[in-house]
């Protein structure tokens, strides 16, 4: 694979070269490779088939988590969220010590206590991690989903987006079954605060305990707004919005 540095950038295939664009720029590579039929049937590629099945499984698990959190993800994510989440799901899949090779999966991997530690603290927006935006401690009631933030001064302990006059806090309590795909999400009311001097101690409580017998997850969303003539407008870039997986149970 080589990077394309010419003045003219294009995509497609020419002779045995394939030109394509990714998030990291324009690239060119040679065509070729093993046929799909051989990969699917040749005993020499049994490991490849097993890896392919497991990769499909972890990709599905990552998508399931993203979809289960609904609009929360769309309000605080980065361009490489999918690949970052697949990497974590792959690490969890590797903790499946029961299933045969090619059938290891996230659902079984999560039965290992260390697997939940891999998910805990995951930031859906790598541009704005919880630790880099909010400088205060918190506690999570894993029974009710209530999240309590220690007293903090927004002007001194919150890295706000440029132009922001207000910010909001919201928590979600998700129950997700990676085996069946069933999920339930409950949310707290969105609490909006002005970016001014003075300490606040927010307590955020979801509307209820989500139904299901899957994995319990607690997330915190921080968004920034600009108020103009009494109306609050969402900042377009969302670069400082935070969505963090506080706890996994």
C-alpha cells in the first residue's frame, strides 16, 4: 500500500492498481489476492474462516452497543468510534475460554470479570474524554443508576467548547444482552447549567431500572450549548461533547 501524493486525486481501478480514499488520505494498492471460493472451501484457509467468523461477531457486538444507546452516541462520537469499539470487543472475545475457535464471542467473554474492566471508562468521543473535560469525581448507584457528581466549579473544572455559555448533563442506564440482542435504556432528565462561577453538585437519576437479564451499563453525556436571546443552540462541531461508560456490572 502506498500513499498517493499527486495533484490529481481519483478513486477506482486502473490495470492492476486500485486507488481509494480513507480517513487518513488517498492510497493506492495492487489488485489481487486469493479468491473467495478458495477461502471458503480450502482446508488451508480454515484459520482464516475462523478469524472471519469471530470478526463478524465482534463487529456485530460493537454495532449492538452503539445502536442500543440510541441518539446518545450521535451526540458525542468520533470518526473512528467503530474501529475503536471493535478493538475492545475483540479483547473481550479473546476472554471466551469455553467456545471453540471460530465461535468465541463477546457474550461469553463478558462472563470473565476482567472483561467488564475493558469496557469500563470507554469514551465514545476520543476527541473529548471524560478525564480531559470534567475534573471532578463521581459515584454510581448500580442499583438505581443514579450518578452523583462531587461539588465542582464549571468555570474552573470543566473544559468547555469555545463559544459555549451552557452545558448539560444526562445519564443513561442500559441493560444489554449481547447473546439475544435485546436491550433497554432508561435516561435521566437533561440537566442544563450556565457556565458561571459557583459550585454545583449534580445528582442525575434515570427514569427507572431497565428491564432484561443482560449486562448493566451506566453512561454519562456532557453537551455544550450557546445561548442567544434566551434560546439555547447546540454547538455544531460537538468536538467537546463527552459520552463515557462510567460503570459496567
